[in-house]
């Protein structure tokens, strides 16, 4: 049996660091040894990236987690589905998504330990299967199983920032083919590929609270792109679809009270602006637009 690595692989994107005892058991499980390496303070962690040959055979899936034979990473637990969740690549934006594939929706994300850490958790009422962006400083803790969805909990430690991750994925149009060593280290990877990921319920069904039918669009705003007479434009990321978009933030009118003609003229000018932007398309994919008013 080969010795454990002392650092992540070159093709690794992030690591799953155990946050509780059940997660430590998953990292130490023999089925996951080919992904384990020694993290800080001799803690064992799992390496996630292109070196994993997912048995799903999907070019967009990095790895699946669950207690079934079809899972790439074995996670035991009576309330863990055979395919609990998966790490997937949005092939257009090259952003990494976490997809909840459990029928009882017992996967959740939480804030990390860093002061600037943010969270955009799964919300009931959004399109199925539930998915959300994962990146540095956003959704850095992964929990699954149990009524509180934290039976098994990992911390996600990224090896580079979002822009570097996207750049790395853009340079790899297809997944690398040099999997021979990984297959030799872990015979489970040589199993027949599963052409479709099934949603299989855990041993114990969980209940979840109802949510409002109308959910707001969730996004993260990045660098400033430009501006004009109506407002400013920034680059943004749809946290539920994993697509980059332009965010135009409109300025409030500074017209004095009683200038009804000016306000009406400004209203129609902004209306034309929004209608024009809504018709913009791109050769690669239709961009999303989000309009906020300061």
C-alpha cells in the first residue's frame, strides 16, 4: 500500500478537511485512501480535483459522495444517500458547484471560520436538483445527513482563488487522461461507469420546512467594469446557476421636488435602457442581467 502524500496533487482544486468525528472516519476509510494526504498538524484530508476519475463518466462531475458503490468518495451513515451530493463544473463559466442529489435534500453548506466567510445555503423552492456555487470565502463548510444536515461535516480548503480556479479549468478543455496510477492505487475506480446519477433515498427519510414560492436571485458582486450616465456596471456571479453576469446598478434621480417632467423623462429613458439590455445576447451563451437601484 503506497504511503500517504504530504501535500495535495498538482491537479487538485480543493481539499475536504474533516470537521467532526464522522468526517474523520470517512477520510480514514480504506475506499478513500487514494485521495487522502497529510494536511496541517498531521490531519488527514481528501484531495478533490482532476486526478479523480469519477465513475459517473460525466465531463462536468469532479466527484460524487455517498454510501453506495457508485460514489467516488465513500461516506457512511444511515441517513446518507448512496449518492448524497456531487462536486460539478459549470462547463460554460468553469465555476465549481455543489449539487445535492439526496432525495430528502439532506445536504447543506455553512459559513467557514474566516471573518470574511459568507454563506448562500440551499433553499427549498429552487429548481431541482439543488445546486449552489462553492468558492473561497463562500460556502466553505459542507454538511450532510441527519435532521440538521450535519451528521458528517467537512471544511472546504481551496488551493487557489476563484479567478485562478476558473483559469485552470479554462486551460483544461477536457479532463486529463493520465489516470493509470490512480486506478492502480484504488481498484474501485476501475468499476463500470454509471451513465446517470440516480437520486436514492437514505435509510431514514427526513422532513424539511416549507419556504416561500418566490425566492430572490442571489449573486456575488466582483470588480467594477464601467459606468455611464445611468449607473455603474460590475461583474457578478449567479450563486444558484454558477453563471457570470453583468450587474448594472442604477442611480437614483437627484432632480428637485416638483420636476415631474424630468422624472417622467428619466423613467422612460431607464425603461428603454432595460429593454435594450434585455435583448442583448452573446455567441457563447445568453448573459444574465440584474438591475439594482441605489
